[in-house]
C-alpha cells in the first residue's frame, strides 16, 4: 500500500477485503470508523483532508467513500460532483453534524448513496456500507451546480433527522407516500418538499383538501367533467389529476374522502387511467400521489369508513410527522425561523430570552407548529420590546396552559391514590379526569372560533393509550405477559397495540 500523503492520513489493512476511503478532520472519528470497518473485514484508508481523498479517487482507489461535509481544505459538497463525474459508480456516504433538511437534500442531489447525521450508530453504518457495496448505484443524473435556496423544513431533533433521511431517499422516486400526523405538523410542507426537490420538480404541484370539498363534487374536482355531465356543467372542466399531469397530486385529509370517490381513486391507482364525469374515453394518468391525514385510517377501516385496499395502495411509504411536543428541542430554531419570516414581511425583528424559550419547550402545543407560528407572529406584532421575556410568553399562553401533561403526571403519585397511600380527592386538580378536561379545554381554545378536525374521539383515546401502555410496560420491566395482566388485556391484543402505537420496548435490569 502506498505511503500516506499527509500527517493526518491513517491506513489500516488488517485483512483482505474491499477498500473503504474515510475522510474526516476529526482524528477520533477516523480511528473509530477505521476500527469498526476493519473488524467487518474491510481495508480502510483514512485521511483528514479532502485533497488526499481526491488523489485516492483519481488513482482509482477505493470501492466506497465515507466523508464528512466540512473539511479543512474543501467542502465535500464541492468535491462530490467531481468524484461522481470521474467515477459515477462509486458509492459515497456523507456524514455531517450540520443536521438540517438541506444537508440531507444536498447530499442526495450531489449523488450521495446515503446521508448520516452525527452522532451515528456504528452498526447501522457498517450495514449501510454492506448494502452499498453489494448493490452500487450508477451515477445519478443530477445538476451539480443546482443550488437550493431557502429552508423548507426546520429542526435538528432526532425525530426530524429520520424525516430528512427518509425524504432524501424518496426524492428521486415516484413511490406513493402517505404522510400522517396531527393537525399543524406540516404535512403539506413535507409534500411540497418531496415535489420541489424531487424528479418531478419541473411539473405542477396540485393540492386538494378532501375535507373542504362537498361530497357530491369530489369526483368532478378530482377527475374533471364534460359539458352537460350534470346540472350547471356548462363547459368542460379539467380535474386535479389532469392539472397535475407530469407532477405531484397532494391529497390532503384523505380520510375524509367519501366511499364512492375512494372506489374511483383505487381504480386510477390500479389501472393508471381515469375517465371524466360524463366522459367515456379513458385518460392516462402520469402523476405522483402524496396523501396525508390526521386520522388513524386503520380505525376508519374498522368502522367501514375507508377502503382497506385503497389504504394499502396509498400507504406504500408511510411517513409519520411527529407532533411538536415530541421534538421540543426544535422550538428555538423554529422561533428564530418564524421571527425571521415575520421581519421579512415588515414586522419588527424580535428575539427571545433563554427563559422564554425554555417556557415554550415545556408547553404541550396542541396546535403544533401552526400554533407556534401564530404565537411568534403575535409577539412580533403586539409588543414593542426587541427581546421577548418569559413573562410575556406566559401571558400569551395563559395561565390555563401552565403545566404540561408530563409535569402533571410526575407530580401525581398514582391514579386514584395519594402519596401517603390513601385515596386521592377526585375534586383536586391533579386527578386524571381534571387533567384531561383541562387539556381538552386548551385544545378547543387553540382553534379559536373553529373546531378541531374530525376524529377527535379516537385521537384522544390514542393519546391516553400510549402513555398508559408505556407505563405498564415500564412497571413490568418490559414483560408483556405481566403488563397484559396488569392492564386486563389479552396478550395478543397488547402486542398488536404495541406494534400499532410504535411503542419501543426496553427491558430494564432488575
């Protein structure tokens, strides 16, 4: 093996195997990666500078590259297009501590096989290396000079990192995507990102909200109608499928689609063609379908409100957007983002003191990101202070919002009992019933004069069910038999609920 080209270069060759090129200016990361990959049977060459990595690539070395983005002498995003032009078959895994949506997208656009946010799991990395080497990708046909402006998605939490990675994988596919999440989590924003940064970005993006269309007009809205098809149809009208030809059709609130329209949509997905209302000639459809819902469609299927076969057609790639309460570490970034947008629209520039941000992170956010955006705009518009204090935030949230559910649960020793073992006074504010009542009052208040989306009953039950089952499993140290007995559930029923609710099981030491 050739001698190292610089002092930061490390070469490890413990056993024969395919060569991996590692580039990272952090010596500790180079060492850890080299050791892990060597144990897996690979030959590793590691360097701390981009220039050495480029020399290796030019010389034809390496079957795969693992590289950091920020290097002392060159940014990897500037280097990747040259590598892909010279060796388009070479898989590249990009890792970065700049854990943003745009980092993942830029990695994908510049031909990366995979993007990993730091810190990463070594076992996962080794598995990705194995997949990449066993099925290397041909060079992607992308414009290396295409620059992405703006930041469509904000947040660096682990939950958002999973979303970014999933989106990066989906950008260059036409797979049907089902986006689920509570109202206000940004489902349409994600759908637009899939379109704007995907292979159909030159085509139209057409959105239709099923809950906002009268039932008797949905088929006409989707598929169009011919002149004279019904009373009032004075001329031919193109439907959303026709308008979205060559692009993306976003079906929002798909759970509110009437059954008869579901049948016609299923036929389009199965056959790739449709007919207008009153028409006879089939029309070929070339659109990517992205659907979204805040409902649990499996419950709707059980109730006979949604076709199971349509669900499986739409749920090819499920994508769950976490509620803001599951990613509160993103609140400061979101606040800065919304204050910046408000300033660009002419409102005074604002920022928040740390205590105010901490207060926002403790809030439950029943209206999710939409509620946070409205709050920041209100603060920017109504208060002259440049720095928003905790007291101002508290006054805007209101006293009824003071304690999140987690704090209430922590303060309550157990349901129905006092800390000293006696029965709890059900008239006290720490009772479960009063806590739920307060939560519901906050929820309805967040919608102002409007109402929450349909399906509230099942959403509330699901929200209560998750912590109940999690607490039972924690109390029984992950033993599902004991947890089922404690809850009074059949063991198979508990297992199904654990799977459906995506509860992570963890056996605790005794």
